[in-house]
C-alpha cells in the first residue's frame, strides 16, 4: 500500500481500523524542537468522535504512545513513531455485511485490489481512523511551523447548502478550533447542526466543505511544475477519506471572473511588498507569494447510511440490498477539520524543509 508521503519530512501511516492499533512514523524532522504533547493531544481530540450531536458513538481516547523520536520533550531528528491502540472495535457490526460491499466505501475496490486479503473490518486500512496517526503527525509539524511564524486555521465553510462566513483572504482569521462546532457565524452553525441531525433522523448523511488558511508562510517556497505547492497540497488533501474536491483561493469562481478582478496586484506597504487581494490563495507559479495560503476541501456525504441501499451479494452472487447498522457520523466534516489542518501542516513543513 502506498501510505507514505513527503520529500524531506516523510510520513508513513500504518494499521487497520479494527486491528491492534494504528500509527505513524515521521522521518526527517529537524532535531531539538520542543513538542508540547498536551497540544498534540488536544488536536487529536478534535478528530475523535462524539464532540457534537450526530457524531458516531464509537468512543476511543486516541492516546498516542510515542515509541521513538522524542527525548526530554524534544525531537531527536530520528524517526518519530507514535502508536494509538484500537480499544472500541465492534467487528460484528461489519461481519454481517462483509460480503455485501458498502456503496460509496472502499469495500469493492479494496477487494479488487487485494483479492480479499485486506482486513475489511471497519474499512481496515481505508478507514478514516487511520487519520488519527496523520493528525498526530500534523500536530507535531504544526508546532514546528509555529516556531517559524506559520499558523494554521480552519472552519466549517458549509454543510449541505448552509454556508458560514468565508475567511477574509488577506487577513489572519479568528481561531474557532476550541468550539465544539467550529464556525464563525454561530447562527449558521446551529442551522448546520440541525441539518446533520435531520439527515441522521432520515437515516441519511450530508457533506460539506472545510476552509483552511495558513498565515505567515514566507514568499519564495515551493517549486514550479510537480513541486508546486498547489499540487503538493492537493495530493495530501486527496489522501483524506471522503475528500472529493480541492480549490485554492477563489477556486472555481475564477472561471467566472475577469483578469482585471482576479489578478492580485502587488503594492508597497509599510512592511514591504504585499498583494492587495488574494484570489490566488497564496500561491503563484507553484511558489508561495507571502499571502495567506488559502484552500477549501469538499467532503462527500458519509457513505455508510442506515437506510436500505442497493448493492451486490458476493456469497450468493446476486443483486441485494444493504442496511448499515454500524456507528457512523451523519456528516464527517466537523471531525475532518484537524485532519485538514494536519495535511496543511505536514505539507507546508515539508515544503519549508526543502527550502
Ligand atoms: C473524519 C472522517 C470520518 C469518517 N467516518 C466515516 C464513517 O463513520 N462511515 C463511513 O462510511 N465513512 C466514513 N468516512 C469516509 C470513508 O472513510 C471514505 O468515504 C471511504 O474510506 C472511501 O474513501 P473515498 O470516499 O475517499 O473514496 C469518514 C471520513 C472522515 C474524514
């Protein structure tokens, strides 16, 4: 499986949802950097289920056990490995439907790729639980970036067709990460939560968009063509389960714009050259331009829903239906925020370290 990512700072994810545990090895970190494990745990708790109504009832403390790479609270520079035990697995939920691939999930493609040898319980290595190790890596990378002046923010931009206020593309946003439902506009947040609960009542699910911004990322990093910051970020963001779209800056809106409006015009301000606007999302020619790096990721509705859906029965080799009774989020977006931030942190630190 290709579960490795990075050029200078490389991460390798391992584990299965219902196996003994999951985790990450991070290679290439700078040495001697203080890592506050309390901040790491706080970021991982934001990914864990159960913070808002409509979230899965799977409850796992997600306590990372650091096996190597940290000594007296500082990075050693050698591989940093963290393992998270799986403690709340209920494989019987899945065994009943093992031969009926879940629509929208990776059961059928996993079977096609691995010939049935992969662990199917809870989605195995395809499960979003693998993102706990990813979030750990992101929390570490984020702290290293913060020491360089880079800060990463995210909020729920939309759920279904209900939209939060967008970030101002040229300003550092407010930090809503400590809210149980991280939005800028509380009233919209309540509507979004009601929308998720209503979908769940109807045995259905909804999707949404996460908006993320990194401020303080210096101009002149990244490379054209394949080392392009947009390509690098897109490649790691699409590794997050259920991501189906990524856009930078004004994104797809640029197609409706005009050059005179869409161009970000350079200007001398007191502290040097900055751009007056940020339609590009902080990246031009694949290289950072010193403006906030701004992007959005679209998440599809959770594939596992409790209402009857058409599928195939691989025991009987006939068409069948499936009702998925496991524990699932009616919307994955609220739990995805720290994962998206982690992706940004891992990628931007890698780009930073490449110089
Ligand atoms: C935070 C998070 C939680 C998720 N929880 C579930 C879940 O409870 N049930 C489910 O079917 N899919 C869930 N997913 C989505 C699946 O993992 C994903 O759709 C599946 O692995 C197939 O991958 P793909 O959608 O990227 O093609 C979740 C995704 C994320 C990011």
